[in-house]
C-alpha cells in the first residue's frame, strides 16, 4: 500500500478498505471482493477543540472550534469543502459558547448558543445567527437538524419537561407529540419530506419514533427482547437508523416501512453497536465494540457491517472509534485516536522519541476509488 501525500498539511494519507474480507462473521459472503480507497484528512490536527459533527453533500462541515482571538472561546464553526478554511459563526449576546449541529446543501446551519440566561437554538444563513423560538412557556432548547427547505427540528425545555419541535421558515413552530403514557420527546433528524425521527417517552419506556409530515407519531418499537430504543437519523427514502437497548446490550438497527426494524449486528468480538447516520444510498455508519475495542463501522446491504479500521489505517497511526456522519458521496466524519511523537533529551545530549496517546481527533474520509 502506497500512501497519498499532499501539500495540504492536514491530508495525512489514504488507505484501502477491503469490504469482503473485513465484513462481520454473521454477514453473507460477498460474491466479489470490493476495495474502497479513502483519502484521510485530519481536521483537528492542530487543535483538539476543532470537532466537526455534520456535513452536507458538497462536503462542507460544521461543528465547533476554538476561536483563539476571543480568549479561546468555543464557537459554532463552518469548514469549507474546497480548502477546509474555517469560519466561526459567533455567539448570541451575553454568551461565550456555541456549537453547530446541522447543515443543508444551501449552507444554512443550525445549532445552539448560550446567552447570559439560557441555551438558545439558532439558524445561521450567512447573515448572522437568528433565534429559533422555543415552544410556549419554555426557556431553553436545541436545534439538531435542518433540511433543504430550511425547516428545523430539535427540542425545547421548560417547567413541563423536554418536548420535540418542528419549525418552518415561515416562523411557525409545532410541538411533536409523545407516545401514550410518555411525558417527553426529542427530535434528532429530518428529511426533505419533513419526516422526523427521534425519541419519545411511552408507558413502556423510551422509544424510537417517526413523526410524519402532518405530525402523527409512530412507535418504531425495539429489537426482540429489548426495552428501549432511540432513532438517530432518517434519509429521503424514509429509512431510519438508531439503536435498541436490552439485556444483551445495545444494537444498531435499520428500520423501513417494509421490513420493520432489523438488527445490523456487531463487529467480530463485539457485543454492542449504535447506528448514527444514513445517506440516501442506504449506507449506515456508527460505532461498535470489537475484539480490539470501540471501532467505527460502515454498513451496506451488500456487505453488512465492516470495520473502518484495517492494516492501512494502522499504518497511518490512527484508530477510528466512531463514525457519526455520512453524505451521499460516501464521505464520512469519524472520531479517532492516534499517537503523537514527543522528543526528549537524555543524559549526554542524545535525543530519543516517545510515542504517547494523542487526544481524540476528527477525520474526514473521502472515497477515491472502488474496484
């Protein structure tokens, strides 16, 4: 394996992922070995406070990062896909922290900022932050996702607890119902059809739910034998991913209207997994325990669950432990750990190098070939 070295200082190399060889033992055998090569860009190599969490189909990223010019204040941050140039989005008056949680292909961004009195959801459209309103009577909240039409979902909190909301660009905000017997709800993600997923309380415990465009709530259930579930993301086909909890631990699931909820399994040697994101091609990413610890995975219908780590990633000095976003091009944001080299002087003037665990870092994996 030869690595791609680029003049861009943060592009640290490339590695090939052999899907058929790395698939979980419970997966059906592939008829043909398939190798996907990724370029790997370390997005927080120079600053561990730089944490991107979402990306759009152009490859633009959002998250949070330190703005050193303002007393190292952590602010919502945008990374341009063309050169990874950073733009800090600011904070609301009286605040000292903000974080971005969603971006659409128009570059509109959602997130949260504090003020002197509370946590406020925001929408950013290039002209500064705009408050996304709370539900009546509430005093704090968070915006979690935005679709192509600029519609936003999240949750709002106050004396009556946490409640999911749906906000449209015409300024209307709607409370999303809990299930019978439940008293809270949280919206995580929505698609371009205004279908929304998240979690709601019920008489039987927390449940992954799907809210329709009209606001009707649907209990997605749990995997057999489990007692709770949470939905994390939905694509434009209406496929939902998340995780189900029970006596055997946590398992990633994929739900659709035809097949219902299916267990996506775990990596070899593991006993728990979480599905965190899905694109319109049906590719799922998340995290699973394995014989070697927590590892990031990608799941496809053809090859089931595949470890995003292999010999090539080890050669690059990184271990990816969680993949939390994927776009329709197959670009993935993953958190990982590496080893940093430090030099010390020993008696007599000689120098030696030590490898020490590096802080967690964010990586962008960009597919460059499939064969």
